C-alpha cells in the first residue's frame, strides 16, 4: 500500500481570480497573479488501500464533511483514471492555519492532495500537469504548486483546459516582500463559500462584466512591476484590484459581503501607515481577513499588535515522505 505525504503553501492573489467559466473543468473566468506564503502550510497524506470500500478523509483531526469528501474523491478519481488504479484512498490532511475562513486553505489543500495522490499512485507529473490537476480541485490550488510569485493563465480552450495552468514568475521582489495577515473574527469559517459566491456574483452583479474586463489590464501592469522590482506599483495594483473584486461581490443581489467592522478598521490603518511612509498595501480574498503587502523592514511596524501572522514568500509544493503501509 503506497503512502505519500506532501506539503504545500497557500497563496494570496494580488490580482484576483473571481469567477469561473461554465463546465466541469473548473476553468477561471480570468487569469490571476499571486504570492505563495511560507506561513500558511497544509500537510496531506494519501494512502491507496484496496481494502477500503470508499475514500476516507480526516481534515484537521475530524472526519471530512460530505462536501469536503466529495471534492476530495473527485480529484482522486482523476488520479485513479490516469494511473489506471481502482483502490480507494485514505486522506489525512492538516492546515497549520484556520480552515475555510478566507486564508486560501483550499489552495494549499488541493495542491498538497494533488501531489500526494499522484505520487502515491505512481504518476510522474510535470509541474504544469500537476498545476492542471490541482486546478480541478480548486482554482487557486493551481498556483500553490509553485513558490514565490505565480501567474495563472485562464486558458482559451474550454474543451480540455490544458492551457489553464500556473507558472512561477521570477522577480527581484521575491526575497524582499513580506505579507502581514490580520486574522479577523478569530478565523471562523466564512458564511459564503467561494465557489457559490463566484457564481452568484457572475449571475447577478451589474459590476461583474467590468471586473472581468479590468483583470487583464491589472495583470499586465502587475507583471511589469514584478519585472522592474517596483513594489509600490505592485502594491497599488493589488489593493485596487482587491477592492474592485469585492465591489463586484457587494453589488450582487443579494449582496455577498465578507467584510466585518474590523476589516474596515484594518484598511484604514493600512492607509494611515502608507501616509506615514511605510510600505503597506492591503488585499482581501473571499473572507474578512486583511493581508498587507510590505517589506521585511516595515513588517514589524505594519503588524503592530493583535492577531497577525508575518510571512515571507513560500516555496513550491513538495513530497516530504514516502512509504508503504501494511
């Protein structure tokens, strides 16, 4: 019985992906650009066992909920089909940060699952193929296969999705940047899951089309800033892009609102820090938490006091252990 344990880091999008194209391939409606974070780690073990009647999932020490198990099985089925393997799998996964609260646990979770499952099944996937596989579980997981700054391509062909993948972007900023993560609401699970909220926004928000048209322009500007090592320009794009994404969600009917009062307070504090000369630009994913793009030198001042994490850029997903069970 082959057993593989893999680790992957969550990523925070600086140019957001918010919306999917129709179909079963989990294709994003637009591209995205992210930073993988060393402080947000998921460790996942996969063991294929012919004695199992069905897949099993243990997440953060508890049995997986039906929806979580269903998404896990969907990805495992893709691996089984590629490897011509019939055995069910036992999956044990743990996040070293709050789960399903807006800190991209699905990104690191499905990247780690894709790598561990493929390895345990005997598949030797290229990084691009692994990114495509992880995308089927979670769109943002395609980016967590890689470390540092990562560009996700939306792809042009809806029929197969082989051109919707992520790739790393080298930048002189990679070693300089830090992300300060302000945990809002104690890390409690969010009320609106990202998948359903994306669909609802696309179907009902009068601002959604403008959002989709904005993303390619922001991507081009962000990539230019990365190549030039221009953190101020990158930060300005990231903050504006995040606010535009949330504007489209807030304009949905009924509105999708992830922010809490503390979210607005943190946004105001970030602007005050920037006015005082600190490197500080905010971004917010599908949750209440505020993440602040900054430098190693300014990170302590940005963190201040409270429930925060400070993270450097993280590395790519990796196998940490292989073995065989009884």
